[in-house]
C-alpha cells in the first residue's frame, strides 16, 4: 500500500466510526449534544434583542435543549421557562445566608455517590450531568467530580444498602439520573432489584419536561420489567412546561407501571402566584401526575434573586388550599440541614389575612 492509501484508509475508518456514532446513537443523545450553551443563540431563537451586557458564567454555564426552548414564548424576556435557565448577573452577587452547600450534603456522604440522610431512603447521585442547568439548582456547587460512583463504588453502594435493612427505597438522582444511557441505567436497576428489602426505586428527573425524547422505548421496557415499584418524580415548575409531547410520554410511563409525582420549587418571577400554581396542579393532573412537593428555595449561593419571603410563600399556600382539591395541593416543605425529613412549613405561623 502506498502511503496515501494508508492515510486514506485511516481517514475512512475514522469517518465511518464517526458516522456510526452519529447514526446509531439514539435521538435523545443527539438532542442533548445540540443543547444551546450560549446566551446569544438563545436570544436569537427567541427573537429577543441581545442586551449590551449579559452574564455568561463559565462554571455552571447556560445549558438548555431545543425541546425546552420550543416551549418558551418568543419575544418575552420574562417568560417563566426562560427565567429558569437564563444566567442573571445577580448570581454573581454574594448574599448573606446563601451558601454553596445549604443542605449539608457533604456531611452525609458515607460512600462516594451515596447520600443517606433519611432513615428509610438512600439517594444515589448517579451522574453530575443534567440536560438543563436550572439557575436555582441547590446542587450547582456540589462536587460531583469527587462523588461520581464508578465500578467499585457501585458495588460498595449496593453493599451499603444491602447491609441496612431500614432502607426500603432508593432514589436515583444527580444531576439527572436519566442523563446516563440505557445500558448504564439498566445496570443500576438490575443491581438494586437484587436487594431483597428494597421495595421501591424512585427516579428524580427533569428529563421528561426538558428532553422528552429521553423516554424512549428501551427505557420504558427497562422500567416495565423491573420487579420493584417504580416512582418517577418529575420536576416541573410551570404549566407551560406541559404539552402534548410530555402528555404522551407520561401516558407511556404509566402504561409501564410507573407512578408519577411532581416536585416544584417556589420561584420568584416564575410561579409565585396562586393562579400559576393552580394551573400547574391542574395541568399535571390532566397528564396523570400528582403534585408531591412545593419546595421553599434552598439558600444556595447565586439563587437569592429567586427567593421570596416566607410570609409570602405561606400567603400563597393558604390561597392554594382554598382553591384546589386536597390531592392537588403539593406539600409545602423546606430542607433544613440536620433534620431527618423535609420539614413541612408551619402555615399557622402566619394566619390567613384575606
Ligand atoms: C429529598 C430527599 C429524599 C427523599 O425524601 P422524601 O421526603 O421521601 O421525598 C431522600 N434523600 C435525600 C438526600 C433527599 O434530599
Ligand atoms: S435538573 Fe435538577 S439537578 Fe439538574 S440543574 Fe435542574 S434542578 Fe439541578
């Protein structure tokens, strides 16, 4: 072979390997790879003029897939979906009381990748990656690098859970546990399914709302085949995140035997009024999802501009109680470091005033 032929063959092999990866990787992974990561592109897609100054952090940068951008209203700089993902210059201002580890998770980390704070539940940080970067995320400063479980850790985690019979439920979290591929996800499901005293595997994910194509047939089959109860806790903050595509995915998940719940975070400018939250509960129920938690924002550094006074949160909550069927009212809770559960907010500390 001439030198040129060798070169050509190598080139051809590399090229065909690349095309192979491209054509054989599932759609959701391609969509994930093409998530928008720069503010200028996002503004352009939304027909918004680029401000002369904007914030483009290097750590925890903008990240949002096209499928989620498609649900935002064009031309509206205050769109509630946009506000959840757009870096705000206010993030850079230190605010007293807002810290990098508000939940003290680093102290409940018996094994790399495992957080065991509550007696009967253990949480696994399967991956640090997410399809989206929510600006209020309480784990945005978490040291995933030091906490991602690899082969040996996975065994240790399963041993730890096997040895503690108080644990009856395992949460797959992250990051987003559906950010890993089906093969790796299935390995977790199979390993956990082998532990006799585990009754339920719970998946905390924002994927269905952010990148619905992630709920593919292979994943649905993995979930349907699992002998344990499967609970999926979605994370949706606003009714506009719910569309027909998501509705169909939820139906498929239910057909696979998955129980669907939702958790939201109460966020200033996004969902901090009674009408918005009522609509959210109703839309969730329309697609077969029960509202589970409404979280008071965790005081994580960079998120203070989403926070609202507890008096206001409680005022909204009283109104929700008045307007919604009991099962449509999520539990208003707050994580307080060191408490053995998510703490229900005492709504009686501020009586109804209307
Ligand atoms: C939220 C959370 C759980 C689950 O708590 P539930 O009240 O059962 O939803 C478990 N472990 C950790 C570390 C958590 O943060
Ligand atoms: S999807 Fe969840 S873990 Fe990921 S950035 Fe958003 S809030 Fe944080």
